[in-house]
C-alpha cells in the first residue's frame, strides 16, 4: 500500500470512527456526585419502590380512623293496606362501637413503626441499586481510558508502518514482515471497534439508570490516587448505625411487638352503645331508649393471631442476627477487595514509566533495524496489555473505595 493510499484509508477510518462515536460524544459530561443525584431523583426502580412508603402511609392513616357510627331504622306492624295499628312500631337507632384495651393506640403504633420501616427499607433498596450504578459508571470510565489507549496505539503504529514501508522499499524489510505489520494494524482497528461498541452499550444502560431523560456520560479525570486506610472494626460499627436494612428490621421488630400486644388486646371485649327513638301504635306515640352491647369472649380468645404475631416477632429477631452477620461479611469482603486492589494498582504504577521507556526504545530500535518485526509486535502487545491492566487496576480500586461507603450505609 502506497503512502497516498494509506492516508486515504486512515482518513476514511477516522471518519467512520467519528461517526460511531458522535452520538455519545454529544452527551453531556457529568461528574459522579451529580450523576448520583440524578440517579436518586429519576431512577425508575427507585421511583417504583417509593410507592411502598405510600402504601404503608395509607395503612397508618387507616389505623388512626375511629369506627363509623351505625344508623338503622325499623318500621314494623303495618296492617293490610299499609295502615298503622296498635302493634305498629317505628325505631331509629344510632350505635357507636367503643374499642377498649388500647386497641386503637396499639394499632397506630404498629402502623407507624411499619411506616418508618418502609422508609428505611426504601433507602436500603437505593443502597443496593447503587452497587450496580457505581459499577456501570466506572466501567464507562474504564472503556474511555481503553478507547484513548487504542487510539494512541493506532497513531503510534501508523508511524511505525511508515518506517516499515520505507525499510521495505529500501530492501531492508521483507514482504512477509511488512505484511505482518499491516495485519497487526487490522487487529488494533478491530480492538478499537470492540471497545467503542462496549462503551455505547454501557452508556445506554447508564442513561437508563439516570431515568432516560437526558444524554450523559461520565466526566473524565475523576480518579484520584489517594486511597485511605480503613479499620474493620470501625467500619462495622458505622454499618451497625447506618445500614438501612438493619435499621428497617429494628423498626419492623418494634412494629411486631406492638402487633403482638394488639392481638392480645383483642381478647378484651369492645362495647357498643346506642340511643333509640321510636313511635308506637296508630299515632306513633314517641318513645326513647338506650342500649349497650358487649361480646362475650367465651369460645374465641384470638389465640391464633397471638401465636402468629409471636412467631413474626421471633422471625424478625433472627433476621436481625443474620443481617448483622451479613454486614460483617460485606465489610470484610469489601476491605479485602480494596486492599488487594491497592496492591495490584501499586505494582503496575511502579513499572509504568519502565514500560513507556521500553516501548519508545523498541520503536527507535526498529526504525534503525536493531530488532525484528516479531520483537516489535511483542513489545507493543506487552505494553498494551500492561497499560490496560494498569487502567483496570486504577478503576477497580477507586470503585472498591466507593463501595465501602455503600456497604457501610454512609451514603444517603
């Protein structure tokens, strides 16, 4: 391939890549903290889950309601032709149920604690969704770094190809070796296309997580190199005070305790009081009356409901124990991942300058005929793999640092 044809080919390639990249190049860059705010506000799963709070609030409102009074009328003793006789009676009765044993207060406390539990459970649902959100966000940053690396590699290799073409034309490079260089470039182009596709697919997911109302992509240059040290015991203590799944269960336990008391209070009979106005005989002579009704707990004393509530209370206590153990596991695993991530990143960081020097030296040596094509391609592959792993290590340790906050529940 002549230099003129290669320039035309390169121009077509870059125009094609630009067209593929144009859609997400137009997306507005958004830093992590702003992306999190949009995620809280617009994510569909968060919005859907939020209605659980509304449903619990409806139960709370219902628990506060006093039973409605009952109004009834009765008109009896009419003779044929609908004439009133001496046995004709008209009764108008108003009755009101009065709950005893503190049932209404217990019902309100039960519903209120459950409402608080739902609010905390909603926050824990957000916390769980954040794991996937952070992973997606940092994956996009990793793809951007990989894309930039692939473009840099392609530009560097084009300069190598020019050197190879000159050496081939001068008879210092065989046709086979020159062909190997050209084929290696194809692999680099394909790698760039693959990264581009992966990036665009994850970008679609990212904007869906943000509610799909805009077009965003993560801002570059957000990875710092300050990785603080953490103490396991301190993180566990923080999690015990901030993890919303644990706090929600504690509220559910309080609600279950009130529910058990409410079930026991049902054994105390309620009373019904009422007043009556009536008329008697052909003239419906006026009369008044009063009534009091009470159920007799002779056969049913709510034993089944009481046993059910006791079992529910014991079940939640065991769930609390399990969640506390799960918190310890989450913190231990998050710290292990974070510590190992720092070690891996540091190991690549200390050798990065050496790899850059190696690549520059090999390219210079090739231009002078000091190394073969195979050695040059091997060096390029080694450099590409090393820098890719360096970027992956940087992204992963930064992600692990943020996930520690998620596992401790410190995020709102």
